[in-house]
C-alpha cells in the first residue's frame, strides 16, 4: 500500500457515511447534501488566496497573457469545462483560457492509462502550448501530487509563467511549486476517494470565481450583465437583446435597430442607445475606455 496516498485527507473514509449502503435513495441524498454544504464554507475561508490568484490572471489578460488549467481525470475535465465556457459567455478568443488534460482531449471521455503518471508529458504539453512569462498556469489535482500536473507546473515556472496550485489536501508536493497553492480541504468524500464529489465541486466553484472575477475586472461585465457574450445561436441572440433591454430600457424597435447597426455587438448597442450616438462613435468611446461600458458612458 502507498502510505503517502493512504494518509491523504481525500483518501480517508468518512465516519458519517459508513452505513450509506443500507439507506434509501432519499437518505443517501441527504448525506450527500450535508457534505456538499461544507464545500462553500471551506471556500469562504480561502477567498483572500483565490483573489490573489485572480489578480495574477487579470494582470496576465491585461498584458496579452493567457490562462491555462492543467489537470488529470476529473480535475482536467473541470478545467476544460471552465475554459470552454469563456468564449460564448465573455466573447474571448479560444486561446485566452485553455484547459489541458493528461492524455489529451480523448481523456475527456475515456481514461488514458498511465498519462497522469508522467512528469514528462505535463512538461511536453506546456512546451507545445508555447507558454511564456506572460501566462498564468493553474495546476489542479485533488491529491496535490499528480505527476502530470506537477511536471506541467514545474516546466511553466521554468518558462517564467505565474504558477498556481489548486488541490484538496495540505502539505503536498504541489505546495512547493509556484506563487501560491490554494488548498481546498473539504474532508473525506461520501464514497471514499471519489474526488469527483466534494473535491471536484470545490475545484469547479474556485475556477468559476477565478474566471468570473477576472472577466469582470477586464470589462466583460456591465453592472451584472454579460455584455461581451458571443450571440452565436438563437438562444444567445435572444439573451443579447434581453441584456440590451435591461441595460437601456429601450423599446424593442430601438434594440433591434441598434443590435443590427452594431453587428450584434452588445456593448456597442448599449452605448449607442444610452449615449444617443452612432455605431462608429460608440466603438470609439468603447475603445477609449478599454472596453469598460461604464467608463464609456461617462
């Protein structure tokens, strides 16, 4: 038995769920829900560290850098999920936030045997992405010791990138790598070692906080509206026009006209309506304000 793994918090049995296999569906779910409530409480105490990580990401975005999430298994999939949702939600180029997973994109669906055990593969993926000192690399591993993730983090650090760790244990090898390590210790899982549960939920919540905060701070949100979304399908076109309505209280006719003249760019349409200017002037004001709607309206 691997004594190091056996001592990890994420590998401990949960004393509160030892009889879970004898319970009804509702009783099982109540236990799961009780444990899930602990996740938000844990994260609340980590906000200063998460905010520091977000500040590094904001600086990277403002200076032409990118954000990379690196993980294996569940952690890798969660990183890819967060990264893939940034372009439609905030109109970012796909290269701006990227998720890397041990074994490549095939591993999103199917396990790739041995991929997570290779330091070299992690370093290789970082090299293939041409990571530089402008970028931020967030390594994600519930155990805090996944070789693929550590290899990627160490290589990114050698290249000058800001390296951040996110794990669900304390005192792990990850803690010695990078600028800071966020240790979201949520306790033993309902089913021992099933880190797709509380640990995965904590990781997803933290990644949500990182990208949402960063996008707000680089001007992708006006008030609490996602004004840089990409209206790439019927639902998002409807949402875009709804956002313009909420921001301006304009008539349907005004919104349709502005949306068309702005070529579907929500920020431009909002400035056109609220400042009573044409699309060209709205774009000029927006550019002068570095993309911040609130500043462009002043």
